[in-house]
């Protein structure tokens, strides 16, 4: 691979632009180390998961700009972006990543508020008297 691969991952309102290149295994999110950016271990595992699935945790440098949503949405958007980048680098990775469920964009988002309701589904409190 001569140059870096640019991919995009999305989840809920979060968008992650992922730039991958061959390297020593550093993962940077918004100019911070991913372990600093995501203090919760399960979110760190989400980010590492596609690289662990193909045993390439120390073979690629990953630089990410994430925006929108919360930290969970951003972590899952990064996971999708990294998986897509790995498939662009080597199409042989695709069956492993697909079997692990990393190639699927999760379409779930926030349900819209309906008229006559307090929230999407919650009704206003009923008062008998």
C-alpha cells in the first residue's frame, strides 16, 4: 500500500473520517490517543475490534476525525470506518470482518417526536380529576 486509505463510518448522528496507513499501530482520535479520548474500556475495545479480528493491531496507523453524536456513537462509527478501510487495503479481510458483523451500518437513530405526545411515544400525563 503506497498511500493512506480514507473511509467514512457513521452511527446515529456521529460521523467518523478514518485515515489509515501502514505503520506501528497508533490510533489517534481528534488529535488525542484513543485511550484518552475513550476512557471507558468497552469503547476502546469497539475501536480495536476490527484490527483484532484480522490480527493487525500493530500494522496500521489510524487517524480519525470524529464529530457529532455521543462517545458511544463515535466509537461505533470509528469501528465501521476502520473495517471499511481494511477492506479497501486488502479485499481478503472482508469475509472475516463481515462474519464478525463489522461491515454492517447500524441504521437505528432517534425516533421523531409525534404531535399530541410528550416525546416520541410517551403521552402527556393523564389526570382523572
